């Protein structure tokens, strides 16, 4: 049963002139004074969510985004600060882009955050998708195979660092420790100091394609499935369950997954669609060129594959695909209950803050959802 309600805030500032016919995404430029506004916004959203009983605020790591869509470069640092401004809310890393980190530095930073916040930071990793970011940091992005190879070796180092009292690693990209003299002895192993105190570390990773599924499901990594049409979500959920079973992990359908959707509450579906449309369109002006349109046609073929649509989505398509929940509270509750019935292991739901929506309006939506929707899923057994 769904009992944990979270929010994804990728770090956009309050954008001007939004919508399909608004300022083209690549023409946006904001000065530092505007870009830093997102940190105060994150604080205000976190405090509101804490008061309203939400589970987790997820944020996204990105770099160099003068366009203003995603401006948080360090999620662990941000989450640790936000934990000092709140009481119970957790803070999720969606995601630390591992190829841009040294895995030991990331492991140390997370361990410190885990200790300082009492376990309120949720660890997440991704491979990245912005060439401007990943390649600038000296890691491969254009070479997908090299990116995957680096990422998987980094994950091996992370797991050893988190879970073993002392360890060594000898791979293509890392030799840990190097065979150097230290106080009269040649190093043969090291210890991560400190290690997280909440172990095993809960790790999340985005599921953007079927290629990711075997790797994460077989290793006990939890999967975030966001803004997908219902057919795509169903394919992912069933494949994740099957791949987990191959590794001896018997899961209920939907278990260890988080279902992410767009949201807009209004008195009618039509009003909600009209109000959210410019925000929806602003999102896809930025994200569609990266391939983030995860809808399927009637035969279950993902958009962009032969025979299926290859267009930028409309909000009407998003609502029809149930990637966006728009309308009165009663309708949203009904759709959530449908997903609960279809995926008995699913316990987490995440609301995506559409990138063009002003903070004031999103706060109103969060309050409305907490007041009228969340109580329908609380206090059940």
C-alpha cells in the first residue's frame, strides 16, 4: 500500500515567460543573484513538507545550468543543511552523478551526512545524461559503454567502502589503495572513515530504460520510475520483479520501486489541464531533447520507436497516459488506488514539481494534496 508521499524538486528557479510559445529553453540566461534563489525555495518547500507530513524531498544534481532549470550541484550538502531546518523530513539524492565523483569522496560525504542527520539522507546514484556536465568533469558521456563501465566499477568501490571494515580494489579505473609506502609498510588495504551508521545503505537509481533493469534489480538497488505512461510503468515493474527473482530476491509487484507523476489539483480535470499546461510544456521544452518522453502507444511501444509517435507530448497525452494526475482530489485518489491494486508491493509515490510552476502555486498544491488526498492512504493496515 502506498504510504510514503514525496516530492521531486530538480532545482528550478521561478522562470519567466513559460509555456510552449514562451522563451526558448536554450535562450534562457539568469545571473547568479537569480540562480541562488533556489536554495531559499528548497528551504521553504522542505519546511512546508515537514509540517504537512510528507516523507522525502528529492533533489537532482546538475552543473553549469545558467538556464535556471536545475541548479543544485551537491545534493548531500544541500540535504544536510535542509535537515537542520526541519524535524522529520528525509532528503533524497536523485541523483548523485557517479561518473563526476571519485567514489571514495562520495562515500565519505554520504557517511558524514548519514551521521550528522541521523539517517535522514537517502542515497541515490545515476550515470548522467548532460554532456556539458559529465564531459566537462573529465568523465565519458558520449561514449555510453565507457560511461557504463566506469559507473559499474565505481559502484563496486562504493559498496566495498560502505560495507567492509577494510578493503582493496584493483580495476581498470581504480587501484585502491595504491602500493605505496606508508609508515614503513606497503599499503594493501584501507578503511572508509567514517562509514555510514545506517547500513546496509539504501540505494536508489533511475530506471530510464530496460538496459538498466538487470543491473539494479539483481543488486538490490531500488528503482525510481518517474513521469512514465502507465504501460511503460507496468513493463518496468514486471521486468524489475523478474530480474530480482533471477538473483533470488522474491518481491511483490511494485516493491522497491517509487512511482513518480506530475500533479495538478483543481475542481475539474479540464481546469487542471488548462492551468498546468504551460508548466508541462515548459518542462518538455527542456527535457524532451534528452529523450525524456516515456509514453507508449496502444500496442505498448515506447514513443520514438518504429511505428510509435515521436512527437513532443501534450498535457492531454500525459493525462491519458496517467503520467500526470490532473483534476479533483476524488479523481486523483481513484487513480492512486488503481495503481495500489495493480502493484501490491508499491509503497512510495513521488510528485514532480513541474519546472514552470511558481513556488507559491506549488505550495498551494502541496497543501491541497496533503489535506484532501494523503489522508485517504494513512492509518491503514
